[in-house]
C-alpha cells in the first residue's frame, strides 16, 4: 500500500506542536510494516532544510486566481527519517522560517495544497491513499473529487485526521476563486455558516475522518468550535485512534539529550542523576519533588492558570516542592511566569522558549508533569512523561482521559482531576506531594507506567485498517 501524508508540520523538518510528532513518526512505522509511506510539507527555511541533502524531483506551475506560481518539489535524499520526505517550494509564499502566523496564511496553504495535487496528478501511477492532516490540507479531498483538472484522482481514497478542531482555516468566500475550476453547483461542500471552512469541507469530502483519540471524537459532538452538528451528521465515518509515540526518539535507554540513560530496571539512579542536572542548572533543590510544565502557553493548555496555581502551591507548600516551566505563547502569561522567578528563588524557574533537548532532560529528571488542559485532542506529553518515569497530572479531557488512569483506580499510574480550576490543580499537587513522600508507592507507580506500551505499533495498524476500509 502507498500512502501520501500531506501536512503543514513534520518533525524534525518543522514543528510547532504534536502534529509534527505524529507526522514524523506514523509513516516510519507504516514503512516498517511493509508499506510505502511518503510525507509532503512546505519547504520552510528551517535548520533541518539547510543541514541535509536534497534532490529536485519535480517542477511545475499553476494559476491561483489571477496569480501564476512556479513550484519545486524536493526530496530528502538520504532517507534519514525512515520514509521519503518531500518539500514544496513556492517563492514568495512558502519560503519562510515560521510555519504559521503570517497575514497570507490562507494563500500559502491553498497554494501548497494545489501544488501537491499538481505533482501527484503527473504521476504515472496513483497512491492508494492520500492522508491529509488538519485544515491546512483539508481542501485536498474536495479538489481531488470536484476540480476538473484532477479528475484522474477522483477515486483515490482519502483520510482526514483532525489533530485540533479549534483551528479550521476559515476563508472569505471570494477566496474560493483560489481553487482550480470546480463544479460550482457543489458550493455547499465548501460552506459552513456562510463562509468557506476547509476543515468542514474535509469532513464532508474525505472518505473517512478520524481524530487522535476516541475521547476527543466524542467531545467534538458537543464542543467543536461551531462544527458540532457536522460531526453528528458525519458520525458514521468518524472514529478516534490514539496517537503513539516514537520509541526511537523517546527512549530513556538511548536518548542522547539526557545526562544518564536508564530503563525500567535501573530508573532510580538514572532519574536521580538527570534530576540533579536539572536542579543544578536551574537553581532548584534536588531532594524535593520536581513539577514541570512543557508546552504552549495558551488558553487551550490552561496556561493562564499556571502563574496563580504555581504561586499558590509554592506559598501553601513552602519548601516542599520545585516547579520548572518550559514553553512560549501568550506574552501576558510569559511575563507573569518570568516575574515570579525573583519571589521563589531556589524553588521555581522558567524558560520561555522552545528547546527540544531541554524537554527530554525535563521528562527524564522530573517527578511530575502538570497538564491542566482545557482542550487536549490526544496529548503526547503525558505519554513521553510515562516513558521516562514521570507521573502525569492531567485534567480528564480528550486523549488525557483515554491514556491516564488515576492511582486510586485499579492498576492506576497518574493523577487525574475534572476541571481546569485552581482548586482542582491545588488538590492534585497536594496528592502528588503525598505520593512522592510514599517512596514505595512512587516506585511502584513509576515501574507500572514505564512498562505500558504507548508505541506507534498498535496505532499504525489501526490506521492501516482504516485505509483498507476506504480503498
């Protein structure tokens, strides 16, 4: 089976969030299971681009409304990622350092999708499945079926994976003219609430739709940023598949980013040495439980609660815990977190940045990971934490609810709470301190969660089963 993944992100080429980790791992496991998996992303000007070797595989051109664009497809020539990685270059649109955040993002991703289809349309054969990820690629199923230029692709199977339904790619109706000529009688497939909605269009047109956890799919029936009724209408073709994590990248036994490697057999000493490194680097006390937060400092992650929640915990449980933050996002939250550093010297520190290496060390050295998310379609951080023996503290939502079982349940291994509130976070921190002080139980919990298989093997097979159902 040949699968083409089309995405705005792919680790390590370009990463903003969990989408990149999924697209950088799932194809690798599909390759290992004997299939051909390829990934296509925009050719951002990133470090990975400049540090690797590439070959040109296609050149073409297309018109987008009154604009003509030339594009180039390049391929990473050494197969370093375990699958074929292709990048689409369009001068003036995709030749940027950042993935998102530009005023012309609508034009950028429309052009990206058109270029991908122009390329595939020139192939002598057809892939079995075109697997599109989030709204940045969600117009592709519509264009394959209803743009006259791509009639050759009309019967090729398509799957849309929704990593986050809050972002839908809304476009003013006049921008529908960007698409190659299509049957305008079918305008309703593009429309949702009187605007062009690429994610809604993908849900309507893709052969199957999945989200990155069963729990998140259920939640979208009730809260989907305006698409609730659409998910109910299309429920029969929707499902949820829990993300896995890449056990090659996230492996405490071989991770080159951490100070001391360890396994479930000898984690006690390994975690202690990594914790000492963290505490030495950030002026914290290694004998105390170390709580961490890693991620985007945005409302979805309930990051706005962090400053007050941490201040409350460090005041209430004075001298009983450390907190270390790694992330960036809302400048108000960033400033609040940075301003706290002088008030809790020796017990708190923060790094307002993205740092892949530091994140690995934090997972390896921390005792607890806090994830109070308001929205968490799947969540990967809690899976990374468990792999490294760090107990996740999570709100019961989306994939967090599907992947973390509370320690008060049979064979539990995490700390769970129901609401993204200061009170629920405070109670969970108190429970965590009590767990940390119960050395035998803490060891039991760590061993239990490190033995859980959260790799991509099972999830990759579920995707293959889904492809088979629509080919």
